[in-house]
């Protein structure tokens, strides 16, 4: 089934709002036309329709973002910091563009749309406009395109990295609330560590009232701390031009999904008071001002 996000190839993704890939599918779920929806979790709204629940999250593929360089460069550049000033970087994500603008002030960001193969083709075009594109590692790895990954980006990347999207790299299974039969069938798909981390991430997004088209980045990792297994959560909220940012981090022992949600909510509320809400309010005001107002190039 094609959703609005599949059909509309012209409107900038950041301007299309919440439920872009999901609302039509959820209507069929509620009407019992389907029993399970399998989402790319990063595209799944954090507030679900009444009667729908996120019942399973699969083991996460690599959650990081990556840089892909055109084949025509023949390996000339290895990292983003190697690119000369004025180089054009393609991405459809304001989250990626806004974060990278903080560290790579000389780069130019432009929108690039399409599936992975389409984006790679645009990147490799001999007369193309892109000197690099940014993609999710998970998509490339699942398709066996490991060799196209030029650089992994994370919070510790030298020169400036990225915090990934909420839920990136994982699949989420949505079912009707109270459907015990389907719930039992999909239980085997659950990866507890990924699901717990994802609930913390989604709680951050929900608390800040952001959708997949706002520059909220997260990074969750399970770490050993004082001999105990704990969840480390990093969050960043960045203005479109990369000039304003609010960052936060928390590490806690988490024993349930409820505790994970509480952790995410608490950190998000702290960041909101420190200026994150002001940044997001300005972005939402711009998006609501006119269709197509929010574009990657604004970042």
C-alpha cells in the first residue's frame, strides 16, 4: 500500500508533518483490515491513535548516520571535514543538516529525495550537484551496500558528528490494543534492550512534541557503570541554522519500559526549560506559516 509519503515526491519532507507514512495504515488497522503494521520506527509517530499500541521493537541495526561520497571522486575524500568549503551535501533531514551546520559551517546542504538506490544514483551522477550525501547506516547495511559507507557519524566523531533520529535502525510492530492473539504471535520479534532504549527515545520526542521532521537527535547506549548495566541517553535540539543548540545526557539503571519513558521525559523537560522548547516553537511556527516553508536548505 502506498502512503502519502510514497505518493508525494515534491513537497519537502520536513513540511509534511506527522503521520506521513503511517496514518493511512493505522486507519486500516483500526478497521480490522490488517492485523499488524511493520514500521521503520523512526517514521512512527510517538503518539498513536486510540486503540493502537507499539507492541514490539526488533533488534536494532546500526543506528548511526553515514556519509556516502560519489564514486567519481575515486576516494579523494574520507570524511566530511576533508570536503572543501562550498561543497554540497545532500540530505532530506533537517535533523542531520542542522546538527552538521554546527560543526561544518562551510558546507552547503540541499534536499535529496527518493529511495536508497535513487539517492545513490543522484550522488554518483557524473554531472551531479552533490559532493556527499548523508544516509542511515541501517538502510545501506540491510541492502548489502556496506562498501558505499565512507564515514560513520556519531556523537564522538572527530570534527563533528550526529545524534541519530528517534528509533533509527529498528522496526516497530503496531497492533490493536487488546489483541492478545497477535500480541503472542509477534512476541518473538521483541529485542528487550532495543525496545527499552526506543521507549526512552520516543518519550523525549513525545515530551518535546516533535515529529520526525524536527531537528531532535538522540543516542542511546547500554553501558557498564559502577558494575551495573545502565542506559545512557544523549539528546540534542538544534535550530535550523545550527547556531542555537541545547544538549543533555543522562545515565540510569532501567528495569522497565515505564522507567525508560520516565527517563526520557525527565531529560526532555530539563532541556525544554534550558531553551529546547523555544527552538522547536520557532521551527513549528515556520512550518505552519506556509506549505513548504521548512526545507533542508534553511538549515
